[in-house]
């Protein structure tokens, strides 16, 4: 059984157009009937007035729909520092799937993502390899437009809060899956970094070519990537960022190749946040839309300006072994009015093992370590009266028919976040079955890391404020 993440036609626009059509039909019959009872001058005046009103309504609907599906504008209305964020299944996304996506396939991609995050949390290398996110970026959840070069070339890159770098497939790339490639030769501001550049030492497994240019050649997941470290002008909203360092992929071999680039929003030295700290003051927020959004697009807001003032916050925790991940202190989970009995070790922050709780934009469904998930699931089931849970599509707590579900609240140090029903449940395509949209980590994967995923973050503004070392959350309709 599948589910649809987005209906490509705005349902509100569809409904209003249908109303307009039937109104026109009814108007026609009213005018026909009235012609038998009213004087010709009154008929003409009334008919003309009604038709003008209907024409105005129809034009308004066309304007409404064209705005909601404006795929060319990058900066949404309201704040000049906002960058539009599209879901992979948005009509503005070239990567949207022609068919509905199954729950099983999404969970499998989440499993790959969890393996990646676990390797980061427990890894010994100081920085995340540029290619490490490659397998999970094949099917990103959210993408943004980045303009690179002079003149600008528009690239679509995956938004990744748990990665540290930006990279894009480049012209002449052998084996790259994307049809859109960045061409450095067409940019007057592009240059390849030399081996003595300090950024070269921050790259993963740096190599030095015979021409003394910095590159890297690495194997990951059975695939090999060859790339050069490049600098060029990156333009986001109306801000031009000169000498931005990113990976320029020129060769890829293997079975799982990136369809587009990646924008890392982690805390490593090559991340967007680190490279723009003078401009954006190491502060950003994002608002991820859900499937009920008219255009399935949200916003990435860069810099401290226009960020919400009244917002609940919790301290960010630092893991020296993996500083890129956004750790927070989860102290408990409440189901209904009961705080679930979870072993303290399941929530404890431990930099040595990578244990703890992170916020991640690339995982779709929240994953809890098994003891925590089992405790939450059992209490959730206990509070659903007169219904027997079933399994469906990888989820083990599903119900059919009309069921009253309890609330779930994530409890962090300094703030509680109660999930709305849209963030708590996933529904079958027919709407007859609803499942708790969380799961335990698969066997031997992510045994210590709790991941607060994108579905549970939707229609919330998530603030990352590094100068004040805090993460904030406030409700917002992300359209």
C-alpha cells in the first residue's frame, strides 16, 4: 500500500474552480428562466453584473494558483533573507516520482540515512567526508536552489543539516547521473584550489595532482568519486558570497550516483554556516512544509534578522568527535498525560559513543533507540481504546477505521513540543489506515542515536542559533 506525499494540483484551486463552473451553469439556467418573467432591460443588467463578478472570481483563482505554483522565484514573499525550500515531490521539483512512494521504500532510505548518521556520531575522523552523504542524497527530502558562478548557474542541492559541505556535479563528469552540471569554465569567478590552500587540509582524504591542484579520490559504498576542491561565487537570495569553497565532482563510478548536489548546514569548517559566519552570524532557521501545503514549499531563513522572537528553545550540545550534528538533551516523552518510563541510558548524551538525540532534516520518520521506542509504542497502544494494532509498510502500530489517538510530546531541557496529529500519524492512500509515524532503529543500526526527523518537524520553524548555542521551535504554517 502506498501513500501520496503531494497532489500535483492544488486541491483548494481545484475545488474553487469546480464551484465557479457550477455557478456559471446555474447562472445560465437562472438567466434562461428569468427571461420568461423579467423585462429585457432588467435581464440584461442582472446577467452582465453576475458575469463580471464570476469573471473576476475566475481571474482571482488563476492568480492564486499561479502564485502558489511559482517555481521560478527563489525568495518567497515576506523576508529578504528567505530561500525557498521545495519537497522532493513538489511540482517544482524535477526529481518528483511519477508514482506514489511506498512506506517500505521510504523506511529503507531512512535506514541508509541512519547508517550514515551513526557513522558520523561514532566516527573518529574530525570532519564528514564530502562524499559520505552521497548514497542518502539520491532521494533527498528537501531541496533548494543555489546560484553558483559569474554569470550564475542554477543548481538544485539537497538541504542537509547533518553534513558539513556543499558539492555539485560538474561538466565533463563521467558517471554523474544529473543532467544539470556546473560548468566552471563558463564562470569568470571560478578557480580550483591549490594544495597549499588551508581548505585543502579540511577536505576529506585530500590529494595533490601533478598541477598542484587540490582534489580527493575516495571509495564509498562500492562507488568511487573523484573531485576537485573549487571556489566560486555562491548567490543565495540577494546575497553574493565570493570565494565559496565546494566540491566539484568530475568522476563517479558505481551503482548509486547522486542526482544533484548537496548543501551542508552542519558546523564543520566547510559548511555554509561556517563559511558565511560574518554575513549570517552562524544563525539560520527552516520551516518544512507538509503535504497539505499548496505548493509543498517552505523556507530557509539565513541570518539573525526576522527570526522569531517568542520561541521555545533548548541548549545545543557539542560532541567534539562529531561537531556537525545538532545534539539536544531529550529528557522524556509524554504520551497523553503520562510520562513514559524510558531507561535513562536510552536518552543520555554520550560524546564517546555518539549517543543522544539530534535534529535531522534528511531522515523522514523519527527513529528512537529500541528501548525508548518500545516504551512509547506500548503506551500509545494502551491508550487507543477498542482497537487492535496491526503492521503495515514497516510500521508496527497501525489502526483502521475511526480511532481516537493520544497526543505525543517530546520533552527537551527547557521546552516541550507536542506533535500535532499531522506530524504524528501517516495515512494510507485510501485514508482508511493510520500508523504511528515513528519506528525503532533497525537491528545493528543506530543503536544509540535518537533522530527527530523531518515529518515531526513539518509546519514548525526550527531555529539554529550557534552564537547562543540553542535550538528553538515554534509552530508555523510553512507555505
